[in-house]
């Protein structure tokens, strides 16, 4: 059996760090956009008057992002349960 067969895949830490920073900036922009909507409209008004297709797509994207980062959070050493709410 090869020495490399049991080894973990190599990670380009600089690329990972850059990708995480890029995602953070984009998520921060999305958070600001949602904060702006929240400050102007109630959830009920958005649900009743927002486009159904766009709302469903936005909810789907937010749900997928949340699920992914909750899974990542489970693997952060020393973190038990939701830490960043």
C-alpha cells in the first residue's frame, strides 16, 4: 500500500483563506441588503408583495448558506453547539 493512500488531501491554505475572505465580503454585502429591507418593510409586507419566485430563490440560497456554515461550525475545534448567532 502506498504511503499516500492514507494521507489527507493537500489543502492550499492561501487559496482557502482567500476564498473564505471573498465569501465573507459577499455575505456581508448580502447582510447589509437584508438589513436595508428589514428596516423598510415588515416580513409580512415582503411576503405579501415581494415576487414569489425571487423570494423563494432568496430563501433557498439563505437556507443553503446557513446549512453549510452550521456543518462547518460543527468541525471547528473547541466549539460546541451554535456559537455565532
